[in-house]
């Protein structure tokens, strides 16, 4: 993992992190927004304390632990990554409710175009605000976007102390099994 100065990370706030997507994916994972390390590297979930990549492997989505720089390999497994909000920030709490709502609208358009079987939003609070669903809980949702089903997953950020890597992997594995049906 390259080391970045604080100035380099701050400069990353102006970068756009490309989605890892294709038509007809099994699961399109949707992060809240890129962190500054993600923006600096161009690789999703790149911050060293983020548990996305280990949990993806532990849950059986990938046969080995992938590094963020190997994100394009996800497409071969029928998986992809996007974000609710494209703007990079140091912390998700820097985003406004309006940014989340606009992100939810844009995400809906993207999902309608790409038609994944499942949209997996990683972060229940982000999902609640983006889709105006205050009662949403982790797990499958009633909402669909076209034929795409929606699942809310726990946020893999190291800041989310409510979930361990093992308990997150159990929830991600529930989605994996549903996506295989």
C-alpha cells in the first residue's frame, strides 16, 4: 500500500473513483462514498482498516483474499462496486442528506441501466437516507429497482465497531446464498 502525505490525501478530494461494473452482475456492492485513500489510489475500500475485502473472501464471494488493486477481478465473479455518493471525503459524516438523496436517485438510474440481480448497499444509515426508508434494517429489503432486489449490509469500515469481521461475513454469506438461487 503506498503511503500518502496529508496534502496528497486532501488533493484526492477532487478525484473521481471509477465504478467497477458491467451489465447483469450477480451483486453490485454499493459503498457510501469513496474515502480519501480510495480516491488517492483509485481502488475501492482501500483504507487499511476497512474490512470489505477480507469479509468478501470470508463470506465465500471470492476464492481468495483480493487486494483493493485487484478490484477488476470482481467482474469475473459477477460482482461489482459503486457508491451512493461519488464525492470523496475523509468521513461519511461530511456528506449532507441532500447528497445522499441525490446519490440514491442516481444509483437508481445506474441500477436500472446495469440490471444486477442484487444491489447490496453497505451501510444501513446511508441506505435509509438515500432511499428515504427510516425503518430499514440489515438484510433483504422489500424495495426493488426494476427486477433488482436490494440487500443492506453492515458497513465494513473499521469505524463500525458494532460488527466484527466474522459477524459481517455471516451477513454477506446470507446475501451470497440468495444471489446463487
